C-alpha cells in the first residue's frame, strides 16, 4: 500500500493574504455566523443607537450658535488680520452650508465676509507713499536677531534638560538589551520574549511588528528552529538597534553615527547599517555636519512654520543688500549672519515649541515685507493692479538666490569659455534666460496671490493668472520643494497650497472652528444616510463618522474666546454619548467582522487587489498593508554587488555563496555584452575551458565578491521595490517584482482543507 503524498504547506504570505480575502468575502463567517444572528445584531445596534444619535447630531447646532454669539460679543474677528485665514474660513463655511445647514454657521459666514471686506485696501486717486526709517528698521532687525538667538538658547536648554532625563532611561534600556543579547544563541525563544517586553519602552512599531511576526511564525510551525534562531539573532536584534536609534533621535536629539555608537554601546558599522535602512524607510534624514561627520535626525512630517518664515525673511532681506549704503550693508550682513546661524540651529532642533519665537518671527516677517513694499513703491507710480502684481512678482523672484546668481553669472557663459572650452551661443542664451525669467516671474505671481488671497488650488490659480493648470502645478511642486509653500488640505479634490503663516490666537481659533464646521457637516450628512438604512456593510462608515464627531469634540474642547469656553457643559456631556455610540459600533463589528459574503470563489478570477483593499477599508474601517509579491532574479544580469541586500529595509534578501555554475552556459550572448568587461570575460572563459556542461552547483566556503545566488525570504519581503530600484545591473537590473497572485487557486486550497 502506497503512502499518501504529504500535503504541501501554503506559503506564509499567501496564507495571510488568504485570511484577508476570506474575511472580506465572508467565506469563513458564512458558516460561523447565521443570517438570523446578523439581523439580530443589527437590530440591537439600531435600538441602542437611537437614544444617542439625536443628541450627537444636534451637538454642532448648539455649539456653533453659541460660538457665533460669543465671537460677536467679544469682537473676535477684529483681531483676525490674515486675509488668507479669512478666505479659507469662508470657503470651509460655504462648503459646510452646501452640505448641511448648521445653526450659527450662516451668521458666522456673514461676519467673516464683512471682515474680509474691511481688510480690503481702499482705492485712492492719490499715490500712497511708504515712509520708512531704514536706520531704525535695521537696528530693529539686529535686535530681533539677538532676541531669536537668545530664544533658541532657551529652547536648546529645555531640550538638553529633557535629553538628560531621556539619557538616564536610555542607559537602563541599553544595559538590559546587552544582557538579553548575551543569551540569544543559547535560548532564542527567551531572548525574543525578553526583547518584546523591553520593546514598548522605545515605542518603535517596526520592532514590535517584526518580533510578533517571527514569534507567530514559530508558534504556527511555519519556520524551523534553526531559521527561527537565525531570525532572532539577525532581524530582531537589528530592529531593536533601530528602535534605540529612533528613541535617541526622538528624545535626546540629532546625533552622528559615532555618538549613536557610544550611546548604544554598539560598533559604528552596525549603527551605519541600521541608519542606511532607516533612511530608506523614510524615518531618518541627514540634517548637517559636525566636524565633517554627518548629523542624523528623525524625519519630521511638517517643520514648524516659524522655521519656514525665518528662511523666507532671510532671503528677502538679503535681496535688499545692493540697494543699501556700505555702512547699512555691514549692519544688515551682521544681522543676517546671526539669523542664518539661528536658522541652522532650528533645523537641528527639528520640532520645537514655536510659541516662544512666534512674536519675533512675526515682526521680522513684517519688516522684510515693508522693505519689499517700499521697493515696490519706489519703482512704479502706476496704480494698475496687473502692473502692481507683476512688479511684486519680480521683486519676489529677485528675493531668491537662484535668480540673482543666474543674472550675475549668466553673461560669463556668453563672453567666455566654459569648462569644456565651448562658448554659449548668444541667441540660445537669450532664449534660455527669457524662459527662465518667465518661470521665475510666474512663481513670484503665484506667491503674491496665495499670500494675499489665502490657500489656493491649481484651479483657483489658473482662473486668476490665466496660466494652464499643468504649468501652475509644476511651479507649485517646485516651490513646495524649496519650502516656499506648504500643503494645508484639499478643496473639491484639489490640493490646497499656502505660504507659511504665523497666526495669532484669534486667527487660529477661526481657522480651527471653520474647518471643523465643514467636517461636522459632512459627517452629519453621512451619519443620517447610514442610519436611514443601516446594514452590516455600513458599519465601517458608521465608525468613521462617529470618529469625526469624537475628534472634533476633542479639538473644540481647547477653543477659548478671551478665556471663555463656548458650551463647556455641552462638550462634557456629549463626550460620553459619542464614546458609547462608538463602543456599540465597535462591538457589533467585532461580532460580525466582515458581514455576509461580497464575493465568491468564481468572482476572484478577475479580481483587482487594490479594489479589494478599498472594499476592505469600507467594511472594516481600516486596511492592512498587503505587501505581497514575488521577486524574480535574473542571473545573467546580476553583478553580485550586494546592493539589494544592503538596501533591503527588512533584511529579506541575501547574496548566498552558492554558484549556479550550470546556468553560466545558458546566458545569451546579448546578456554577456551588457555586463562589465571583467565579468563577461570570466563567463566566456568558464564556458570555453569546460569540456562539458556541469550538472551540479558549487558551494563556496566563504563569500566571493561579485558572485553568488540572490535568495529572497518571502516571509520577510514586504514588496517595497527597494531592491529593484537600487539594482545597478544592465538595463532594468537583475531584479523584478511581480505583483501577481493566483487568488482562485489559493482560495480553492484553503477552502478544500477547511
């Protein structure tokens, strides 16, 4: 009697993908949860939500009616001077009214429109002149430079105190880490568990996920003991080093590799390897040099606006140097040197409490703006708005270094020879400069419009400037990269671009409240629609809508007008009701996690994975990272350089000292012609000297640079394409990521086994 063939175990990543597909389709829950039970759970949810929903939906009406009355009584809008903030607030309130009328919002919109009109410059037949005492302004700039330097001293002292406390905690963590690491070879299971207990102190999610994945794989029997020990020794320890690095950069400050090595008591080579992968992940960036050593800091999603405004003010002030006398130039240059040093220190601090600097930065911005306005008034007597905008745009462009250098150094390209011994054609130079000046003036125009009218989209700017939207988008992206603009949200599907602004308390309040009015109006409409016909597929959307109410309530809790909090008692009472509604929704979703089937096995033949993810997000309120794919290796294009292994952020790829010698004889001649000469000659020599084609491979005793076999651990690979992008092999490189899955086959295997 023949023995039955062993059942082939499904690959771990395909099993995880299958769990998601079965959960989405309801193929698992169809057997476990009968339809009658689902209907019962939905009826119970409706009954429990009914007494809560009415109060939740009425909450915005009560709050905004009180806010509008209090804002009018306290003359809040009189303190709002940024026209951009008012324009954005008006847009938000108009959108909220289109979505749903909330009591108090139309009245607040009327007040904002009146305030905007009051801030509009009054046209006059007489040309206004700007009187400015340059001497006193330069002295004030010098004082502000000194004040900002002192303020940064204070910030650095605060950071140092916090760093000292964090260093003590770090020392304890590092000591425990080294004690745990010493036992890794003798008892990898205990090592992993000890590291998991220590991990939360660093708050580094990548380590916690990696440790959990490896532990789960061991418990499910998906990896051998030897492989498990290897993963704990390599991946887990490396992830914890990354966790320690991130802890230092978050709590102690920017550091060099040498400083990190000393703090973690680990070799600089290990730190360097960890830093390279963290840069690839977008977690760490280089922010400067310290005695020619790179200084690394954590990546900050959004730098404080005070840093960006200081940078812009320095550029504007530097552009005025040529119009000043020698003595004044010296004063301003000294101030600029101090300001630039302050800017560098702020860049190293990264994230900080901007409130300490806001007043000084605001005044510096005002002075630099007045100097630009004075220059504008001196250069034209024409009151035409178009000409005013054009001249303003020109001055805005000249305030940046790039245009100044081009105009100063450009003629040398025509009059003299370049480094290649060539001379630029004058007509070509004139055409290049014309295009370049047009681009700079267009960017200056865009900046002026956004600064005066508030955050704008490409659609808004196209209407104002009559420029094509694709050209405007190119300018916006370039200015965003140069940190002249920031992204503040979206409107009608278009991204909103704005200049960095330092807002006072009243402006911040109006900005926040108008934005929340828009969000609450959309959430209220969505909530009413969902509750009118509540079904299992809508639970994810229900949770999202209630989350919007919860987050808005939390933000409104901090709103005060002259120290008085609108509807304080209402905010306190509504908190419990929103939490109760959320808890009921979460519990119901847990009982019927993916509802009834949305797809059948037959439907999966042509299924598009991104759309599955979108459906999963709608049902569950979130979507997991898929990261499924197969990395294909082309031996004939591989240089054996280890670029893929070094760059892989998950340590999922490795160049093994294993020669597939038989494949040397299968490389096509065209592939050899694309390789570096030395490698092509080696392959040709092997093929020429062999008397017959080898049938077995060769295992090398140690690594041989330039040769080996690339192997990918599909359990660790997250399909990020880093190895594909970094491969320097011929043409498209030696690696290719195939984002393909045979879903019907995998579903069939899974359901057949169950």
